C-alpha cells in the first residue's frame, strides 16, 4: 500500500484536529479550575477579606483575628502550586526572597516563627480543621466538603475575576 | 492553492506546542518534586481509605465496603468511628506542630571582610566582622522574649555587647508592650536591619545610624508600645517608647541606670499603604535631656522622616534626620542634619540574585555643635551584592568619603577612597 502526498496531508489534518482539543484539555484547563482558595478554621471570624488584607495576614502584619485568637499561617512546601500562587500573587517574591523575608521578620522581633510548612493537602486540611485561627491556601479542586472558604475581594474560586490563580 | 493552508495549519500546530512548552516549568528537578508530591497525596488517600475500611469492618454491623473518607452529612451512622479515627490522627498531627513553651530559636549572623584604602597610615587586610547571635523564644501564646548579642573583634580580644534584651507582651495587633533594651524607633534603618549585615544590601550602615556613632541614639532602655492603627488601606502603625535616654557616654543608653532624672521619649508613626505594596513612609520625634560628664546639660530634639520602597526591583531607601541641641544654661542652639538615599536594583537574571546599588550620604554639623564631635562628611558608595544562596551573600563595594569644608573656614579633610569585599551570611 502506498501513500500519496494527499493522504499524508489528510492524516496530518485529522491528527491536528484530534490533538488540539486533547492538548487543551490536558494542559490548558480552564484557569478557573486552578484557582487557589483561602481556607480558614471554622472558628475564625472572617468570611470575606480583601486581597490586601490577605497579604497583610500572610506577611505577618496582622497576627490576631481578635484579642483571643492568633493567626496561624500554614503554607505548602516548595513546588506545590498553592505556594507558587502565594509567592507570585500575595508575597510577590522569589523563593529566596520569601525565606529572607521571614528570617528578617523574626530577627526584628516582629514574629517568633515563620509560617508552618505542610507537605500535603490532606495534612493541610487536617491542620486547618483542628487549629483555631489557622489559614491556608488550598487548590480549589482539593477543597474538602464543609471547609470554610473565605471570599477574596468578595469573590470565590471560580468567579471571573478571582485574584488567586 | 492547497499548499498554503496546509503549511499554515502545520505552523500553527508547532507554534501552539512551542508556546505551551514555554509556559511549563523547565526544571527537571521541580517536575520530579511535583511528581513526588502527587505521589504522597495519592498514598495519603490510599492510607485514609484503608484506615476507613479497617475501622468500618471492625464496627459491628458495618458494611464491608470501604467507607468514603469525607462522607456527606447524610452518611450512615457506621462512619462515626471513621470520623473519630480521623479526628484522633489530626489531633496527633496538630499536637506535633503546636508550639511548645518556651520555644527557643537561635539564629546567627556573621561576616568576613577585606578592606583597602588610600588613607595614609592605614593598611589593607582581612578582618572578622560582627558575630551576631539572636535569640527568640515564645514564652506563651502572647509573651515572647528577644535578645541580640554581638561579638566584635578587638586588638586584644572580643568586645561583647548586649544589643537587645526585651520581653514583649502582645495584647492584640493594636497594642504590644515591650520592656528592656531595644533599638530606638527613630527613622527606618535602625529598626529594620539591626546588626545583621546580611540583612542589609550594603557592607555597612549609613553614618547617621552607625553603630557606636553618636548622631542617633541607637538603643534605649525602657518600655516600648507598638501596634497597628485602624486606618483601612493606609496601613498606619505606631511606636511609642520611654526610656533612660543617652547615658554618660552619649552613644550608650545607660543600661545600668539613667544619668539624670529626666526620661527620654520617642514617638514614631509610619504607613504601609495597601495599594502600594512595598512602600513605607514614616516620621519620628525623639526628646531627651543630655547631661555630659563635664557638667553642661542640653535639651535634645530629634526629628526624622523616611520613605522606602523595598520590592528589590527597584529598591529605594531615603532617610533624613535633624538633631537640635539647646544648652540649658546659655540657650545656645545647634542644628545638625544628616540624610542618605540608597538605590538598588535586583537584576532579572540569575534568579534575581544580583543587585547593584548606590548610596549617597551627607552629614552637616555647625561649628556651634557642642555635644557631637565635629564630623561633617559627604560619602558615596557603589557596590554589587550577589546572593550566592538564600542565606549567604557576597558584596563588593567602592566608597568615596570627603569631609566638606564648613562654616568658619574649617578646611576639608583629604578625600578617602576605599574598597570593601564582604561575605555576609545567616545561620
């Protein structure tokens, strides 16, 4: 069986139309599916925070939800997508700058320790559920049912202009 | 006629693939870590499912099928043991991560330097910089202790200095109260970089806050109240401190007791506007009564203002300070001024680890100044900082220093040129 140039062209055309949707599905998922939610412990008295306020909390400038409830920062270990989004959108720092920021913050006596590092979503969920005042970034696809998700600038993950993505 | 559309489609396909490739991370190591993290999560889920199945099968009358890890609210009563088991596991993990009191943390800063100048009578060579040990310990959820001790090389040994030694009580974000020896919240540099040379971009501190210098009272022994001020997006904060003020040696704060019955006070107000993340601006006022060992007494006012942008690309620090001394006996007044402006820029290459910088400093002192040693000067420094890792940096710096001719025909000192090489790190 021999193939003509026309057959090769037809084969490539079919391949192109098959590949493009697969490509879009696998690597170009809707950006809204990849939003990062801000999840807090159930007892935390916040439902809606501005992006600037989220930044203030994660920079350690706001350390108390109220006089009796300190903020407990949880952040995923390096390379996790939630951490990438936090560094890019919230901290606007590189990994090195982030580490240096917390060393300086502790040295200035403004905090006694950096955010707690968590290595998996499940552990993060368990800690947020169990630690009063805890706050964390969670990939919206991994938010457990019943978790308290905070609105950011009045928006939830999936909303059109949601800032954490 | 058909060739062009085919060619166009193929080009589009390749372009799309190429563009996608540009968006994805290129580091193999990062990909491997991502894969491992995904694997950890998968294993966690499997463990949770196995635990759930085990507990469910142990419960009397429970179905043999695996129970969902996160059951819906309408789930059957048999999942209760699963929840209890999960809660226990979570509580164990929380206990492991909970802060134990006291929780002592020690961090150190150090540097090693090389310097060479064209000043007559000096020699070039290496020297050990400051070894700075910092201790932070949470004593309870709201009480913490901080200390900073430095070791400075001297010809006959090391000079040990307790730089900070304070206990702090946090009531909330709006009110925190410290007692002990702290860095006086005048201006920006003194309370931002303290004594860790690794923290600052440059090799040395500006002249107006030079450690061991006299222009700014670097330390205060007393109490300090600080906190945020409810101000919305303006991001206002305050410091207010009362302490012994300058001691018999005016560069020291009188750790062992005040030299007179007058307490010094300092008030600082600063803003970090939410809409300009990286910007900080503020001002402070300091008031003291100085009693010199020779007898004369002076009233001292210090006013300072600063503006900083610390995002790194670019970095800008600018600080101005005016020191007013009035002789209580004669009412003779002297005003000394000093300022610096520092620019830096983290270059976009090498993971933003290279930062060239420049700083200009100016100190003006009138001849009528009787408290300070007469030191008018103009200084320019230019340098390059390279962060070799997250916790270590190399700095290469050129410095040109001149003391300008002042009023009354005082001659300027010869200009001085110097080169510094420093490696600074934290551990």
